[in-house]
C-alpha cells in the first residue's frame, strides 16, 4: 500500500520528477485523437463563426455581454447561466458515477492539448521516452541546444495561438483583430492580457503539465466520493492477471499457475502521471487509456486475450456483473432531466426585449390640470437581438397615455441591436379612471404591431 502514501510524480524528498511516458498508438488512442482533434477544430474555428452578424460564442465578462450560439444574454439572464452551470456539474457528476473520469481522458482541454499537441511535438523533436531522458540528462551539446530551442519555440507559438483564441472568446474576434492591425499601445490592456495568457499557457504545458490534474484540479478528489464498485473506470483485471510473473517456456508447471500479467511494467511506462494501474483506482489516474493500449499490444504478442486492462467496474471484474442502472444513477438522471426541462422552458420563454419600469424615487404624483393625475417613471429597454427595433409603448386597456420627458420624443423608441436604452416618461390618467390610491398598470411594448414584452407597475393618486 506504499503507493497510497506517495504521488508518482514526486520523489522521496518532495521534489517533482520529470515524467517520460512512452508513446502509444493503439485503438483507443486513435479514437481519442479523432475526438480530441475534432474538439480542437471547433475551438479554433468557433470565434470566426457568426450568426446574423454576431459571434457564435462570446463570454465578455468585463462588459457583461454573453452570446451563445448567436443568442445575446444580459446580466438579467443570470438565472439561466446559473442553471446551465448547475446542469453541467450534475452531468459531470452523473458521468463520473457511471463512467468514472472519462471526461478527463477524452474531453478535458488540459489532456487534449497536452497529449495531442505538446506531447506529439516533444516526441517528434526529442524522440520517445528514453531518448528524452538521455537528452535531458546529457551535456549541453549543439544538438541539445537546437532541439530544446526548437521545441520551446514551438511551445511558445502554440501557447500564443491558444491565448489569442481564449481572448477571442472574451472580447470577440473583431476586437482582437484590431490588436494585430494597430499599435499594441492603442489597446495596452488587451496586449498585456495576451502576453500574460501566453506565458501562463506556455508554463502549464511546458513545465507544470500533469501537476494541473493532480494538484490544481479538484476533480480527482471528487471521484473518491462519487465512485463505487459499480462505476466504470480504467481497471486492471486482477482476477485474471494475478499472480504476475515472467514467461519462461522452459519453466516447469507452477502451482498455482501464473496469471496473464507478465510484469512487463509497460502500463506504468506509458502513464503520463506515473501510476501503476495494477494498484487500483488512484487520484492521479485521468483515464487516458494509454495503459489499455499498451497492455493490449503485449497480450497480442504473447498470444493471450486482450483487455487485461480495460474499461470495467470492480463488480464486473470480481463478479462478472454488467453495468446496472442503480438507484443512485436513477436519482442523478432524474435531477438532470428536471434541470434540463426547466432550462428549456426558460430559453423558450425568454423574451427578445426586456423592459424595466420603476417609479421615480422621492415623487408621489403630479396634477398637470384639474382633471388629470400623472406619475414619473424611469424606463430601461434591453434589445437582446442584433436588429434595430422601433418600439411603441402602450397602456393596457388604454386608461391613460404615455408622454416622454423629452418633448421631441414620441411614444415610439428606436433601440439599436444589443443596446440598453434608458429614458424617463410620464403616465397621465384622467381622475375619472382612478378608483384607488394605488392602481396596478400593465405597460406593453410593440414593434410593427407585434407584442414584444409586458411589464407591471403601480400608479399613485390622491
């Protein structure tokens, strides 16, 4: 149980060990590569895609402007964002309960970038694990200087591209393009942000690497409370594999017979976090499946069945039980379905125009003449579309009229796309239509005769 008290990437003195995982090229790696490169294509292409002239995705936190699949969201839509984030968390929890850390191995940006881009470059320039180790431990020759310079130059360039992409999601591709066509001093904040993000990405993928998964990311620790014996994880079949032993054709029949594991250690050599999967599920395992591909290759060579290491549960290994739809999975699924249903309703009922009307503070009512009572209101209109809208305000049931403070302004207001328009107006109601000191009113906003939104307010009178 010594592995439980130590982290594979740390030495006995607590220092970080450089990991040199061997390269693998099995079926699961190819499948992960196809999936991962598809995610990368979408990541780098999405900032250039537009819907009705608007970015496909934009998360401008500073200006509180969010666009998701061409739909504009304002801070007033925060409940939708909160619910979407909750759904994402429940979805990840459900996947962890059923399939372990499959997200980490297949879709996590850290894994995708590290294993499919930066690690591939390292293999291409410095060679496989043993060649990298010899190069790092050797003296600084011309060859070493050249390879290290080339590798880190490429790392920096790719980190720069990632940083640009990251900023494109934050400020938009149009704003980012201004940085490339104008002097950096014209937008010094954006330029400094680009340098900082580039440096952070470079440090993470060139030096910090697997420590992100082990130290920074809390997901590995969550699995200890989410997984059980029925969860599907990357697991070693200890029933079939033990006892381990080297193959010796001249060796007499041993009792008990040896298992299928020949103790080659290749599963450890390919692990990017340096663990031995034969010790069971561990915090450092990111379900990258490299050990599965490596073990399958060995099993083929020695003429034994593949999948000694595979996706399976503890119950599946010990009791040969298939995945079961347990009460816990049903509970998480029910919660997820309910949350998705609520989110769908909120998105379907979301209005293109949001209107907020508040009575002016510190004022009660006015009497412009002997027969009329008026109240002053502050108006805020939010156009969540990309098109300009001409909005007309009306009182429901038409018991009164609306007159804007600006005498040059009629009841028709032009609100540009994605604009928040603010103004003030009076509501005037004849005394004969008022029967109580506080009357509830509904104000409607129309464009081209189509009702866009309705809001309620109160009207004070004597």
